[in-house]
């Protein structure tokens, strides 16, 4: 990874690219007011947590991982110390969305929001923002299309059929 990390968290170097900051400012500008700030804050927080999920899963295999937050996305890059099994590669891919969805659902429940009740979700800007940037984006990321995590999961499975 080029450049110096902005900070370290749990031993992971975290790179924050200017595009990530610009994207958060754009979210605020487009949505305005309270909703914009909640969307930017929850998107930034949940993106970082999502990438930490990948990082911890990669570390569990012995790999060294780094996290970058960039325009429209974050990504965890890792260098394995040995060839990874298919289930390990799939597990690393699943870990990010699992953390994102799990944490956001826990926050919604702690707020007293039922994430499958439209009226509960729409009751506050905070609930709307956390719902969209948490379970909705996390589930979208599991779509079986590269470069999304779901595409990497499918790729790990397809490797078994077509090595």
C-alpha cells in the first residue's frame, strides 16, 4: 500500500484517501441537514467496521491486512502467508458484510427501531441513515457480482468447479 496511513486501529494501518472525505461531503451536500450528516457519519463508520471485519478475518488466517477508505468504497487488502483455502477466502469476503449488517441491526434495535417495520425505520433521520448504510448496503454488497463481496464468495466456490 502506498503512502503513510492516516492512523492505526487494532493494529491495522488505515488509509483515508481524499476521495473518501469528498464523498462524505458530497453526501451531506446532496441530502442536506440532519439526514446528510447521519448518512455521512453512518456510511463512514459502517464502511470502516465492514473493512475491519475483512481485516480481522484475514488476520485469523495469518495474513497481514491494511484498510483503505476511498471514493464510493473501502477495501481491505491482505497478503497471505500461505495459500488460502476456498472457505477461508469466502470467509474473509463474508466477514465484512456480516459485521456491517450485524452492527447496524444491533444499533437499530438499541434505538428501539424494528428494521423490518417501515414506520419504525422512517421515524427518524438517524434510523433511516443507519438502515440504508447498514443492512441495505450490506445485503447489496453480497450480490454475486465482482468486485462486490458476493462476487468474491461466488468466485471462491467456482474455483472448486473450474480451478
